[in-house]
């Protein structure tokens, strides 16, 4: 699938779409199922928080390489200003659970068994991630992972995540 012009602009950081949290939830294929609880999770559940959505698959070696970085990022922002959602893209709950037994994570894992999120971005391939600020505005999106990607993402998270806490938007 060829990415749309908007998706190509997103991947290079050139387009910052303004979306409400509710619109973002619908736009990006949510709600999804939480692997641990079986409950539906929507982006609207994280209103007034920055949300990083990371898409992966069990067979993706680069996806495994990004996990330690994301876990450090989550720990650095454990003071409630950033939510990281780790989304298994297009695979069954059984496959994801079996994989996580040998590759555990502290991140919240959601299931996109019907492969809705990645196509909603007009992008293909994993790992893919996108960052929404506390108002639901798309701030960053990228496919692939390398040190420059992690540096850019950390800079963006460090810039937008604390804003929600400073504005009193995030509740303890």
C-alpha cells in the first residue's frame, strides 16, 4: 500500500493535524482491546494527556529493539504526563500473549487484531509510532526506528508532555 501524501508528510514531521481526542480515537482505529484486562481502550480515556502509540508485531526484530527505549521513556515520564500504548498490529491475542511471555514489557499492550490503526494512518510497516499532545493534536509520526528517531521523539515528548501537567490538565 502506497502512503498518502498526508502520511508521507506526517512521517517527515511536515504536517501537524489538529484533531480532538474523540476524533483522534475514531480516526486511528480505536477502541482497541487491552491484552491484560480484555477491556476496550479508547484514546478518549487519556483526555488531557500526551499519548504515544507504538505499533509492533511479534515477528518484527526492530520492534524488539525499540522496547527498551520506550520503557525508559515511560519511566522518565512516570509522573503522569505521558501514556504509552504498545499496540500489537494485526495479530491474535494468543500470539501476542505467547510472545510477551518470552519478551515481557511494562508497557500497556493493546490488540489491533483487525489491523485498523496502521492503515488509518495511510502508512505501512512496523515499528510505527505516533504522538498526540494533551489536546489530541497529532505531533509526530514515523515508521522505522533508529537513534535519530528516538532523539527526535524524546525531544518532542519532553517538550509537550510536561505542558499538560503544568496546565493542571493531568490529574494525579
